[in-house]
């Protein structure tokens, strides 16, 4: 059996790629004017970056609620010494959805919102559903900040500066080791690198599989045949489903979920909650099933949760580590990978997640194993000194290939083979 090396990355890993930092996300999401967003009839929300919205009256009440609920939180709930943090904010309102926490303040705002905008008109959304609508749209707007167009393109790459030293490190490490890559990020950066880099794709798995999948999505496209006449076509594309199969040397574990994960529900009576990997411009989801009368295959429409499946909130997300079956299983992988690895490299993680820190200590550090931390700003954590971790005051793209290779113990280093 090949030795294992674990890698854990946080938001700092993706910042050189041009994806926003937590601070930038907080600034963008703390104040959203209803005029700058669209909430489509299919319940998908997006920022209007120059696009035209032909029907501004559609879901106008949801857009105004989103704007004013944020304004209320900043003005009435945050203390004057506090700054907006989207995960703390998520804890505030998601607690109401799960067990009616903060009931009084949220329902007081809901009442004032109704009095202001509806008066004698019929308000068909109660407080719970208003906050549910808000949660769906807010998560979609957050997700929209965490990807680039290229992540949806089927192209391969031979190099990817300034990450080439790190990718070269992975390439050589994979010659003799299995690499367990854990990320706390929702973005699609490493998903794309793992699947498209010429030195990594053949080693890469993320637990999703296309082969044998009975799930499909529809994609619509307008073709221009060289004349002024456009041809509108809709296609069915097969979608990857989560199989929990990590059978290649480079395994990606997205511990907090992904903006690309979608939950669908299979038909009754044996309804199941299935995670699929979304594809670009998917509008509806289907499952191929045998017709109960003829036995012939047919496509059956599936309900989906619309908002992407990822964890947020400083305290809310830790409930899923051992509660939700999908995340519980992911964290079992995390536990096993840490226990079986001889080296742990941590990049761009600030050690602010108590649940993650507990796993690091219990299943790796307390067993006398060595951790290396790469971050331009030294995280404030007792684990660093307590377990004599190696700290490198650089970002992921500032460490040279030679410096990466020097991190590997002699018995794991492919150079010594």
C-alpha cells in the first residue's frame, strides 16, 4: 500500500487565482440593492452585471426583502464595533429556520416589512417562507462570486502559473504517494485544475462518477447557422452523481460542499435524496427509470433544491459534520485520511473552525505526526506551538518547487526513490 499525504486548504489557497477573499465577500454581500439583482421565475438569483432584466416586477417583493433584511441586520443586530461577516449572518437567520432562534427580532422585522410594503394587500408569504426564499437567493448570490467562466469549459492545460510549483509538487508526490486533498472552499478552482491539468487529470477523483449515471439535465442553446435565423435546441446531458468512490491517487474531498453540487429527489415511493454535479446552464433534472407497465426506459422529471449544496455559518456548519449523512461520511474520510497520513500540509487556512481543528488534533497531531503551515500571515492557533508545526510565511504561489519538495520526509520523497 502506498503512503499517504494529506493537504488541507482554506480560502487563502484560491486568492492568487483571483477569487475573492472572505473580506471581499463580506464587503460584496453586506449591502445588496434590489436594483442590482435578478430573481428569475425558476427561483435562480444572480447579480445583474450589465445584463438587462426585461421583467423587473417579477419577484420584486423577494428582491426588496433581500435588500431590507440585510439593512435591518447591519443597523439593528450588529453591534457598532462589529463588521458584517456572511457566515455569522448565516448563523443568525438559519437558526430561525432550524429551530426558531432569534424569533422575536426576525418576526418583528417581518411584520414591519409587511406593514411598509403590503398594508391592506394580501401577503402570501409567512415569515418562515420569506426567510427560506432569502436563504435560497443569498446562497446563489454568494455562489456566483466563486467561479470563473473557464471552470465550465472543457479544455486542458499544460501549465498554470503562478501555481506551477505547487502543481509540480503534486505531480512528483503522486509518483510514490497517494494525495488526499481536502478543501474548505466552495469554489471550483481545484476541481478544474484536477480534471484539466495534463499532469493531474489521470490521477484525479472527487467521488462523483458519470459512468452508469441515470441522471440527466436539459441544456438549451440558440444556434446561428450563418443567417439571421437562429435555431433553438434543447439537449439532454448526462450528469455525474456522487458514488463515494475515491479510487485514484489524487482524491479531492470538499468538506464544506460546493457551488457545483445540486440535490435532487428521486420519484416516489422510494424517494431518495441524491447529490449530482451540476453542469453549465442546466435548467431541469431527469432520471432514467423503467416504465412500471412496459419495462421500457423513460425519463422522469425530478424536483431539485435550486440552491447549491454547501455549508456556511461559523457554528451552523459544524452541526452537519456528524449530523447529515453525506457530510458525516465526508468527515469519516477526513478522519481516516489524517490517521493514515504521515504528513499534513495546510495552506491558506486560518484555523478558525473549531470542528476542523478538533479533527486535526485528535486524528493527526496528537499521534506525533508533523504539520506544515503555508500562509503569509501566521494563524492564531495554539496547535502550532503545542505540536511544533513548521510555519512558512509565504502564500501558496510564493513557495518554490524546491521548497515544496524539501517539506517531504525522506521516506516519502520520490527524489529518493
